[in-house]
């Protein structure tokens, strides 16, 4: 049995992170869906899977603690 702890979904003008939902923002925001890819401004490239971070602050903290993304 597999349990999902965190789920990221994009539907219409919204993107959801678990129970949190927000409108899609601009190209500087994390996890902006485009077709079947997700934009990562830290890497400056599209990823196949959405990033597990809710915002860039979480991403920056992780990078500072671990040394890389």
C-alpha cells in the first residue's frame, strides 16, 4: 500500500500543494505549470515533476542547509 504525503496539482489558473491552493503567478514563482512541465526559477529550467517546496523561501532554506538543490 502506497500513501501520498504531499501532492502537487495544477488545474486551470490554480496550483495546489496538498490542501493549500493559490493562483499561478509569474515566471519567477516556483512550480508554474507549462504544458506537462513545471518551471523552476532556481535552476532556470523546466522539470518533469513539481518541486515539493511551496515557495522560494523553502527552496532557499533547503539549499542553504544542504548545499545544493
